[in-house]
């Protein structure tokens, strides 16, 4: 088995844990203590929305580095095609996927 890395799944799992009721409840109490009783669950959900959008922006910004890291791992995996062939396969997959 090759040494493919998938950092995004770790970030997603951590974010999902932050959305668990226990975690949201604890965060809500912390924010309410800081901002006062006017702070509502709607405010907390807006904060979580901003965090989610920041994670998406970060993933988009990191994608080129992630892609080339994965291509390097692929190149070092026995029996895998060259980087050029890997990019060609990726292009074919994306063209087919988005043509549907």
C-alpha cells in the first residue's frame, strides 16, 4: 500500500467535533461569559460559519502544495505512473466528472 496522505480528513474531523452539542454548549458558555447574556446561539453559529469558510479558503490556498505532495508520493510508489501520466489521469477524471 502506498503512503498517500490525507490531511484534510483530520481537519474535517476536528471541525465536526467542534460542532458536537457538548462542544457547542461549552463554547456558548465561554462566549456568553465574555460578551454577556446578549450573545445568542445564532451568534455562535455565525462564528462557526466564518470558521468553516476560513477552512475552505485555506484548503483552496493549500491545494497546489497538496497536489504536488501527493504527486511526489505517487512517484515514489512502485508501479505507479509518472507524474505527467498522473496529471493526465487526473485531468481525464476531472473532465469526465464535470461533464456529467
